[in-house]
C-alpha cells in the first residue's frame, strides 16, 4: 500500500499520510448517529429569521446568515448568547431567548429542507438494517418535531437539548441514544458538520465523519482535528 491512503477522489482526508481515516472507512458500521442542523437539515434560513425576529423585538441589530452560521452548533442558548450584547450578562437575555424559541417553534419548517441526497442515503441505510439516530443541541421539542416530520420512517431515536442531560460535546446524549437503541458503541459512528461534533465523537470514543455541505468548511474542520470528510451523503454508503 502506498503511503497515501485514498478511497476515491471525492473523499478528502485531512491528513493524507495517516491511515487511520482509511481504516475507519473500511469498517462496516452498524449504528449511525447524526447531528441535525448542517448535517441532515439545512436550517440556516429559519434560524436566521427567528434570531432576527428576537433581535427586532429587543431593539437590537440584526444579522446576516453568514454571521448566524458562525453562531450555531452549541444549542439555542449559546446562539442567543452570541447574538445579544454582553452575552449572558445582557439584562434581557432570557426574554430574548424565549421570544426566539416561541418564534422558531412556529416557523422551524418555513424554509428548512433536507440537504440533497440525505433522504435516499437514510433510506439505503435503513434498508440495510442499520440503526439510525439523531443527537442534536437543538432544543428537545424542535428536534423531535423536525425529525418526525422529515425522517419519521428512518430515525429510531431523536434526542435534543433538555435540562436533565448534558448537551454535546459531552458524551451523554450520544450514550443515551445508544442506550435507547439497545446497542453498544462498538460499531457506531458519529456524523456531523462542526467542531462540536468532532469533540463529541472523541468524548464518546467513536469515530467521526465530518460532512462538507454544512455550517463549517473543510479548512475549519481540519484545523479542529477532522480526519475523515465527505462531500456528498451517498459517500456514506460506499463503506
């Protein structure tokens, strides 16, 4: 084998002279745990709209979608913390957060759609008897609602942020998903689009596949330790 470990030209390895990514790709996984925003669903427009609705309510400056893209990944509390002046010290923080959540609950599917290729990919994994779950830092009700609407035929478990369990990058929500699926972490892989997902997988002791169609670009993911990256959803099926 040559020192460069390549699967095909459409799969990009962050560290081409390391074969760890190659070995991960050659393993057949039984369980796929997916991030939601930026991985399965393009939610950016609706997140931007609801954030700006809350900003207008509070008389604060609004943001464009590129700025909101950089705010997401750690849940809606962190999104609003990054959006308001002074973060958590902003006197109306909880009020603005509540306004955002109320608006988003009603408008979370106005523009949100699965990324191209996601539904056929999930159908193929489902037909191959793989275990499928979503673990997100999006608040619990929205996670369940979106997964039920878009992926109800495929997802066995959907877990969002809630008060009684630590959110990503802590391993708790992923381990809870594995518990609900009734499977061990051996044979599981985490699929996500951000540095939070990379850290989550590391904390769980499972491999991570980083997708390049989401909220972070390739260079950013590489800087945060990504070793296996894919450009299209169907590449998950080639393993």
